[in-house]
C-alpha cells in the first residue's frame, strides 16, 4: 500500500465512524429540545424525565462526535495537502465559517445546558438546547456545502498562473444545486436517525419487566420517536429522489455506476440485482424492473439514462486531452462498480427497513398493547442501528461514486495526497486512529447499554433559579462531572 | 491595510484565544494529581472548567479552519509537515475530551483512575507540543522550493523547539494553578495559590530565556516590546498571586500568554512559515494566501460573527462565575438525577 491507499482508507474509516455520531447528535438534539420545551410549557413530569434520560444518552454520544470531529478538520492538511493547496481558496472558507458559526454555538450552549439547570430560568435552559440544535444545522450546512462543491464545483475559476481553483462567487457555492438537495436529505436522515434512536430505545425499555412501572412514559417516547422517524423518513425518500435526478445531471457516471448500467438505455430499467464481468465492462446476470430507473434518474418513464461504457468514452474525450491544465492524471473515469452498486441499494434498503421498524413498533404497541415475544426488544434496538448504517452506506456511495475524482472534473483523488508524508507516517496514523476508535467504540457502547438499561430516573423538580435565594449558593451543584 | 495582513492578525488572535483559554484547561488537567488530595477535590478542579473547556477548544478548530481558508499553503505545509506531532495532539485531545464526559459515568476506582490518566496525559502532550510547533514555525523549518516540508519529526525536536515546549508547559501550568485559585474555595484554593507562585517563578525564568533567544533569532522592535511586556505581566501576575490577589494574578498570566503569542506572530511577520533552506521558499502572508475575494468574504463573516461569539462565550463565564468547593460536589445519589 502506498500513501494514497492508506490516506483513502483513513479518510473512509474515520469519516464513516465520525458520521455514526453526527446524525444522532443532529436528530436527538432537536427531539430533546422539543421534549424540554414541552415540559416547560405543560409542566408534565414525563417530559422532563424523558429530557433527562435521552439527554444523558445524547451526551455520551455527543462527546465522541466532538472529539472525532477534530481529526476531520486536521486531516485535510495532514493527508491531503495538495488537495488543500488546490482548493483551499474555496473549500477552506466553509470550514472556517462552520467553526465560527456552528462549533462555538454547539459547545458553549451545550455547556450551559449540562451545568445550567440551577442557574438558568427554565425557558432559557430549554433555549440552550435549541441553540445547540441550530449549531448542528449550521455545521451540516457548511460542511455539506464544501462536500457539494466537490461533487459539483461551481462559483470558481481555474487560475492557470497559480495552478489553483479560486473562488469567485461565494453565494454560488452556498446555493449549489447539489447542496440544495443534499442538505435536506442529510438533515432529514439525521432526524430519522434521532427518531429511530428514541423509538428503538423506548420500545426496548417498554417490554422490560424491571421498567414495567414506566410503560406509560415509554409509550410516550415510542410515539414521539416513531412519528419523527416516519415523517422524516418520508422526507428522506422525497429528497433522495430529487438528489438522484440532480446526480444524473451533474455526475451521470455515478448514477450509471449506482445501477451497474453498462450500456445506455431508453427507457432504462432499475436493477434489483446485477453481477458484472470482472473487468467491469458488461453485466452477466441481472434482475430488473422495467422503466423504473428512467423515472428515478430523469423524472419521466421513458427518459434516456447513459451507461458506463458510453460515459467512459465521453469522459475520456472531455478530460483526457490536456492533463497539464489541472490537477488530474488522465485515466479510467469509472468508479468501483460493486461498491457503488451495493452501497446504493443498502442505503435505500436500510432506510426503508428503519421506517418499517418504526411503524411496526408503533403498530405492536397500539392502544397499550405490550408485545411479549422475546425478539421484540432486539428488533427495537436494531432500528437505530439500521438508521445509522443507512447514513454510512449513503456516504460511502456518494464518495466512492465520485471517484476517481476528489473534485469532480478538476482534481483526482490521487493528485490530492500529501507529497511530503511518508508511508510510515500515514500508516502510523491510520493504525493509531483505527485502534483508538475501536477501543472508544467498545467504551461508548458499554456506557450506552449501561445507561439505557437504567432507564429514566424518577422525577425531581429542578431548582428554579427565579425563586432561589443567595443562601442556595452553598447547595451542591445539580450536575457535576 | 492589506487583507492578507488583516487575516494574519486574525489568525494570531485565534491562536491567542486558544492558548489563553485552553491554556488554563491544560494546566488544570495536568495539576490534577498535584493539587487534589482525593476524588472530591479532583472533581472540584474538573468542574471549574467543566462548562467551558469545549468552547475553549473550538478556538483551535477555528484557527485551523481560518488558516485553511485564508492561507491554504500555510495550512497544507504545516499540517502535512508536522504530521506526527499533530497526530499525537489529536490523540491527546480525543482522550482528554472524552475524559471530561465519561469519568463520572461509572463509580469503579479503576474507571475513574484511567480517565484521570487520560485527562492528565491528554493535557500534558498538547501543552508541550504546541510550544514545540510554534517555536519551530517562528525559527523556520526546512521547506523546499515546492513549499513542502522536507524535515522529519526529529527536525522539530531541536533545542529551541524543545525550549518552546517547556515554555508553554510551564506557562500553562502556572495559568492553570492561577485559575484553580481563582475558581475554588477551601484548602485547594490556598494550595493552588501557593503553587501558582512557585510555578510562576519557574515559568518566568524559562520564558525569559526563550523570549530573549527568539528575539535574537528573528525578533523586531515590535516583538521586543511585546516580549518585555509579557515578561513584566508574568512577574507581576506571580507577585499578585503571592499577595493573594487571585483575579489580577490570573489576568497577569492571561496577558503573559497573549503578549508572548502576539510577540511571536510579530516576529514572524510577514513570513508565516520561514524556510531554513538556502534554495527553499519561505511561506509569507502573500505567497501563501487565498485570493482577495475569499479574504473579503471571510472578513465579512468574521466581522459580523466574532463579536457575537465573544459575547455569548463571555456570558457563559458570567453564568458560571461562582467559586466551587468540595461541598458543591453532589453525592452519588444526587448525581443519579
């Protein structure tokens, strides 16, 4: 393995890992803020108990999301310095703005939320969690704008004198048409994940004998989680469909690879299952639904969808002429077909299963029913796992499907890697981070399991700072590390 | 003023924000086994920074992101060149950040002890390595004509670099002790105050040697003034700690770090990363910068949002202004809530 392979593996491993925690953070922060607001407005104890219970799980999750996020920002410079030089003028800005607008907001107001129960008036305390959530949305917006630019570069010009891509329209980058469909898709998937987390955990607790006294509480959480997951899931499907059409337009090769569509078709059929030849130029066996791909890709039942072999010729003609003009090496422009093909299907499949799981839990617990079957608890816990893996498959698909490009049409991944980094350094990095992340996963899951099993604590009226006197300053803190 | 100069100053400000704020976080973490006699006292120390450490750490993320945006070449050369030290810093920041959140999640002694170790080592490593990194940036490192760093890890471990690491280490220890003295009550406050005086004396000696060396190496009139002010602030802060004026003493170390970092950036200007190679290229505010358009967009964002961030971050410190003592640490039963 050379530095390029190692750097790619590292990017894949740590980014997919990081993004296990991100959608839970985005989705759960909104749900918790909603629960706390419901408590402030209605005074119903169950809402505060749920706020605190899911709040604790949220913090266990958030901590890993934050610390693994630091690596994300540093690794562009560490492993991808030529990429950073080439695109820094455009790509750096959203990262910097993300830090200034999102990270400060999230970290500061989460600190206030964690420690502020006895210091902030109730409404303001609930507001801090809303601000954390807004911070996560800002964060998603800017990092997705950066990623969308890699999928579909806009608002720039290539400067032959400096050999760099240079920003000339910031708003074009912010309002990139890929961004406008990617942001809702990713954020809705995060809401679905947050909902799946709540419904899965609550359903598991719902059927546990030791928590039988809290069945009403858990049924409440099941309903909240399931509704969020199902509504958001519908949105994920709609935005995903819109994304497919934009993708066909700006990255036709990715769509063709997603379908393992070797030859152009009109109308094109959707493949349920395709096996290609080892050299990746034709299909050997396939099961297909007629016309469906045409609809997914173009919005009409008989639209033309270009195949891999035609696109390969087009790309070679377009990009293979003058490799000196920009940062790429002429070569094969076809991504890894099995990876793109299967991750695309898994993404859609587990997304549908997540929604189905949430609906099934809702159905099985309707009108106070309590499922007695032993598999119910396991099925419930698999719902958030499915939701999270949907995000992982989605990202692996969209990033692998862009290959060999780092920035579509401008720079190949191979040309972005750091020239000054040695194989030893890169290997050390990927091994250290992978082992560390593995250990942290075990610790995190252990803590999650422990605090899920505990269930919600009994209701305790939090001290209201509006009616506290100065003599209370010697009371123990309501929360301490 | 040129926008490249504006952004050089803004990046200096971001690093000053980072070192003055997370500097005391690192100090508190490293001093855990020194200042605290038992678990409750350790928790007192950890809770002085509990609500704010994460916000403090964001300064380095914004500094990194702003460098990427405003000086892509600087970001690319520095981050790919200082590869292994940065990897160590990342690992340290990861385990340290988790220690805050996970330490109290289980009661077993071995669990707490391991996270304490993560917190102590995770604070020590970046406290030293940031100093090593900055000393090397100011002095210069081998950068070739392609703007690539050509050295190794050992290139950075030169006497000047190591002394820089010792400076940040002793300064952050002092800063942390001052902070604990300012934010706690009871015995630990007295212990912290007493230790801060001794640490301040050590830091003053190390810092003066380093700053004189840096001034001779690459300094200008401006950096000389700032270095002298930094040294004065440190001596004054230490003396004020001795007098028991904890607030002003903390202001003293805060000013010391701010002035010293400012002085180093002034010494650096207009380079951002000078080369030590005869046929190499020094990265400067002009040849490493982004385009004027990007800098203009970024300037607008910074002008609008930095005051807002400073506002709410200051407000957090106001909300959590109260001193903490052992009697504030909730019992296990309370914590279960």
